[in-house]
C-alpha cells in the first residue's frame, strides 16, 4: 500500500486493554521431499529437532519449502519452526507453505487469561507464508493459541502516537482451513517491549494485515481483530467462507471486504466496509447518518456469484485437492467436501512443479491434460504458462511466484471454460510485457455460466522486487469469468520504483461479458487502473489508489480530461453494476495534480453504482469528483466525500423495438434493420451492422428508421444488428439477431 504517512478520519475504536500513559484504552511428522531434518535454533540457542519420521510413500515430493506438522511435534518445535520463517523481508525470494495435519495442537487451559497461558501454539505469520490445515473441515485442525500478524513497531516506547507504517505493508501471507481457539501472547522481541504489540484480550486473535493476506475457511472460536493494538494504520483486507463466533473488529482498517461468512458482531472501520452473504453483518449505513456523521457500511444479503478457493487436504492417507463448485446468490459458510459441493482431485492428476522447472516442462505436462501444482518458489519463465484444456486447475502453494523474463505473459488461458487458478503471485520482469495474466484470447467465445473460469487470490506486481514493466497486468477476454480477491499493484516502494522505471498502464482490463469481481484491489497504474468494456459486469468491493509519483498534470491527462479515472466503464456499455468502491489519492511529488473523477462511466439506467467514496490521503492535488461530475472534491483536509447511488433521477430509457432480417437482391446478400419508436417523444437513432451504420437525427413517436446494408457478398453469417437510441440525454442500446443466408 504505502510507506509515507497517511492522514485519515479517526475511526471509532474501543481499546479494551488499558495502556499506561496512552490517550486511549486501548499424525506423523510429514516433511516434503528429503524432509525437515531439524528446526531452526530457538531464541535460547537450543536446537530443537524435528520429528524424524519420513513422509509417507503416497505423498509426492513437494520440495523443501513445504512442511507438514502433526501431533508428534511438540509445541516448542512448532513455535520454533514458525519463528524461523516469520522474518522474511518484504521482497524476499523465499516462499513457505506450512500444513497442519488433522489434530489438536496446544493447551487450552490459559484461554481466559492469556498472560498465564503455557503450552500454546503462538507464532506470527510472516511474508510469503501460507499456513493451512489439512482437514476436510476447518475444525479437523484445532489450534489452541494464535497464528497472528502484528503491525510494524516503529516507536516501541510511544506506540499510540506512532502509527505509520503500522500494517500498511503487511502483505502476502495467509491463513486457511483451521479452527483457532484464540490465546495470544507476545512473541520474540515483542515480549520485552514496554508496550508489547502482541497482547490481546482473552479469546481474541489479531491478524492485522493489508492487501494480499486472505483469511479463508477459518473458524475463529472467539474474537478476531484485524488492526493493531494501538490503532496503527491498516489497509486490508479480505475474509471469506469463515466463522467468527465473537466480534469481528476492523478498527483502523481503511476498507475491508467480508464474503460468505458468519460473524457474531462487527465493530470499527474507516471508509469502506463491505459485506456480501454474511450472517450477522451490520445493516447498510453508507452515506450521511441522522447524527451528522458518515456511515461506512454496505451489506448485500447474498453474493451474486462465488466459488471458494481450491485447497489441499488429507483424504485418508493421501493428499488430494478439493475444488468447490461455483454458486449463485449465496449466504453464510459452506465447508462441505461432499460430491455435490465440488470435485475431489487426486494429486496423481497434477504435474507437481518445483522452483527451477522451465515453462516448457510445465506446458508439456499441461498439454497432456494434467492440472498444475506450483510448490513454493519463484519460477523464472522464458515463455508463458499455457492453459489450453477446459477445467484445468492451477494451484499455487506458499505464494508461488511467476516471473516472466522475456517480455511474455506469465500465464495465458486459452479459449476454454472452467479453468481455476488460485494462490499465485506474478512479478513483471525488466523486459516489458503486453500483459501478465491473460484469460482467453481476444476473440474468445467459449464460456460456461455454471462453471466460470475463476481467478482466486491472484496477486500481480509491477516493481518491488526488481524493475518490472507491463502494459496491462490482468486482461479478461473470456465471458463468464469470476475474479475473487485480486490485487494488481504497480509498486510504490521497493526496488526499481519510479515513473519511468516500473511502467504500467492498467491493472485490470475486462473485455468479456458477464464477468464478476468480488474483492478487487488495483493500485498505482499510470492510466486507468481498471477498464471494464464487457457487458453485464459486476463488482462487489473495489479499492484503488491512483499513482503517487505523477510528475506533472501534463503527464496525467486522458485527452483533455484531467487525470485518469481509476474505475472506467466503457462508453458503449449498457449494463454494469458496482457496489462499495473507494478511490484514494496521494500525489507525493509536490505538484497540484487533479483527477476529474475517481469513477468514469456512461450515464444510463442499466449502469449503476452504489456506495462510492473518494479519499484524500495526503500530499497535493486530489480528486475533483467521486463519479463523473457528481460528488464533492477530495482535496486536502482529510476529505472523503461519498456518493450513495449513481445515477439518480434518470429519464426513462428509450422505448424502441428492433427487427433485423436478411434477404437476397440480384444474387447478393443484404441485412435490413428497422427501429420503431414506441415512446411519446422523438428519438435520435443509429442503426449499426458489421457492414455499415446510419444515424437518423429524429424519429417521431410511432415512426421507424430503416436501412438495408449491402454485404457485398453472396452470403452472410448470422450476427447481430445494434441500435442506439437517445432520449432525454439517456442512451439505450438494443440488439437484434439476423439469420445466416446464402444467395443463389
């Protein structure tokens, strides 16, 4: 997200732990490959040996970066191993996947007073670490203790007045498929701080993260707080298919998306809290409230389209992957692994890739019909990974990263349906790529509404580890695609960062129809962050920052329009729906750069937006309007204007009917189009076919516009004629099919 200080509206937060001097109150040991021979040396200097039992012969070689923990490990061994991997640097090239076999870990006796707890599993989850249970259900793995994330501690002696960066850079880590009985204590150096960050209330887990750090399929048997003990900045976040029996406390989180979950109660948050399909979610209050304050919550009763992430689990003695089905209009958790809930895949159906494997090796396996399991590591690719078979599963473990080296894409999905891609990061290389992840070719036509191609937990970076360049990070050309928890990020810090270094125009470009995004994060690109050209697109939750490092207004102009809107819906689009959008500015070059609006969209009844905000974080310049010319400026003074709904008070759409026919004349094919005005006011009408167009400036009520278009050939394939009609400033678009015809 960011390193510089961020100014924001102070959230309403209850700190239940009193802080002196503060202003507020705050089954066998399984090891992949050769196995884990020994754990890291503990802080005491004593080496704690790992259990020596070899991995079962039925388990494939998942390499040295995958560790399986079972009940033969002592709590000390578990905590020591986890401590040995929790201090990776932000742009480390190391990757880790840790799996807990079904069982109970840790002692629950200290749950009511964590300060007295002993024998608990208690560790922080570091960068590029994915921790998961191997049960068929989350409750098959019970952790008495905490697998937690704390903010960066910048001022240990005065933490409540030193909140930056806090959790703003707590990226790229995850927790899934476990139950946690929260018993959290400080760990490592935090133990000796005057005000330890790791202290929580009894029965509370802290997971204070920002982007690319999902919680999925977890059962928190108590409270979950997702911000720091001292109210540090945080910019998350994502929780899905999970149960929090107590309170979900979002506190200082700028924004947060909770999907298909159950919560006891909810509290906190700053600008954009979105819930879809969540039992126990608060009521929508986004916009002005009766007491004069601004609400920040938007709740949808159901999620329009969802598919939970594929996951590894223990099926008897074997490892398998469960691939959940896509579902529509859902609510609450679904932890079923029954046959009607999804598909169980043996690891025999996967090509198990390891760091160092080439794209050619991977593609050869995919061509034979194999699925792909990417073990933790960084895969430097001289060509794109090509997925050409329908229903292929590509599953990354431990933040497996794809890094193109020759200006190609990292991943290309062919004109096929039902592909599932989950758990990967992509790093642009120094040779510019046109696109990094492409879903379907430009002329894609194969799709399946019941089995949509799905990208889950896919995180793309342009810059950060090194200089990266890519025109577009993710391009979706196929119809019926689901994007669930995506972060496309042009780096604002790290290596190779600069306006002329890590170059990238767009984060996400959607050309396909019927594409749904749930949890879309897109930041810092040099033109529109997101472009949506497809029909019937849907977005539930959008978070975006426009680039920090714009050198001048002249460098950031969309034609004669000031700046590039973050979320851009194509002018031709007739149907689109987006809910819960936040667009933020922080121009840090000391020049007055403006963006005309954070959202730019055609104005018509079929294109709707709800719960939108623009936010001035810091710096200079800002955003003049929230959407088009609606909404107050977000310029200075902690501004965060809101627009509850857009558009409003639109005239009715044009009442026009369209007929398209084909006919033969002198051995040549023609397409004839007729548009009839069924309303009571004149219409401006444009008739369009692949063979030409005609505009009629005024069609009277009851009259029609007609044109016969010459194909200039003896035959014509079936197609569609399109009529655009304008009434009262509102444009309607109606299409009509015409039949194929051969003359002579």
